[in-house]
C-alpha cells in the first residue's frame, strides 16, 4: 500500500483552502473550510422551538412569506439561506420570503449562541413553488 501525501492545507490559517491528496502518482483535491475554534457552529438538534415544519411558499400564490421567531433567550442569532456564509438576519425573528428564494427545495439554517462558545443550529428545509 502506498502512503498518502497531503499538501496545500494549513490548519492554522482560517478560510477556504484546497487540500490535495496524492497516492501512487494520482491526485484528488478537496475544498475545506478552516475555522477558528472560537466561532465554530456545532450542528446539534438543540430544542430550538418556535419554527414550524413543512413550510411551502409560493412566488405567485397566497403564501409568499412567513414570519419565523425563535422562542427562548440566546446571546447571538444568525439566519443563513441556502448555505450562504453571510447571515441574512441576526435577530430572533426572520421573515422568509419566496421572492428571495429559488423555486424548489431551499434550506434555512438558524444558529444561536447559548453561552460562551456553545452554539446550536437547526436546518429548516422548505419548498418554494411558482
């Protein structure tokens, strides 16, 4: 068995990096995101309440938006739409609007900081129709 050579990755440099693995003269590349330990979100199913399941919005129908609100008190809130790295909102409430989403399946992630460096998040899969 050949040993693997890993290059192009530095665990001490935050940001997106390309990791290359070489085995037997063949290369494969992976994109990795290195984050500092103080701001890492842990994707656990914490009991974040106040968010409905099975949301279906319509770009042209009667339900074009829905207001979401987290019940409970947290120190930081962040809402991310479709894996965007920049939060679309940082309050305890968010209005999900079909006009800002693609038709089909979308994912909204809400992240909260409980205390210190303890974060919890919940992914909400929803559908947008024409």
